[in-house]
C-alpha cells in the first residue's frame, strides 16, 4: 500500500459537502474501519451495510486498495479510540465525531434492519465520540428526514409507485 501519511486529493463529493480538499490515505482507511467497528458492534456487518460503506467510500474518493482492505478488516477487535486519532483532513473545523456518527447511523440502517442492538451500539459510539445526546438525536432525525425526502422525490418523479 502507498505511504499512509500521503495526502490524496478529496473527491468532488467531499469538496462540495464538507469543504475538504485532501485526505491522508491513513484517514480514509481509519474512517472506514471505524464505521465497520460501530456498525459491527451488534456482532455482524450485513452485506447491505458493507455495500453502503464501499459505495460511500468510493464516492468520497477512497482508493480501491483501501476499499479492498475494508472487506477483510476484523471489526470485532477494533479499537475505535485508536482509529479516531488517525482520521485527519485539511479542514480544522470539520467534526470527525459527528460525521462518523452520522455515517454510522446511515450504514447501520442500510439493511432496513436498524436493530435494538445497533441502536445501542450507535448510542455507545456517540458517548465514546463525545457527541452530545441532543446532537446524536438530531443526526438520527436528519437521516430520517433525508430518507423521507428521497421517498418523496421517487414518488414525484414516478420512480416509485404504490403497489
């Protein structure tokens, strides 16, 4: 693998959504590993959850060599705190804890089975990440709203119809 400290240009998605213009290879790797550790805290990362991660990280500009490592990562033994120290970008105001929690919730919901165990794991991760309860709740509500808006768009554009 390339030099882990090497900064890579961020994808257009990250530039547009977070203002991030470059990310070290190590940060891509650790961010994905952290998401796997959180989503897998219920004992399993489902195929839909893994696919969500792979698609998201591709959109974020993670190199394929990093994507391949996600597939074999031993998330059950991951040290989330250690992974967090390796996630850095070129924007000092970016909140990795909030972003990570937001993406962990999305990933855990990807298989349409946001189990009680996953909800507890996300709540535990929020505490570990030092994300306040009101912010964690707001992130949950944001994701629910985004899902509702997507369903509305599909209905309006007739890409989804009533059965």
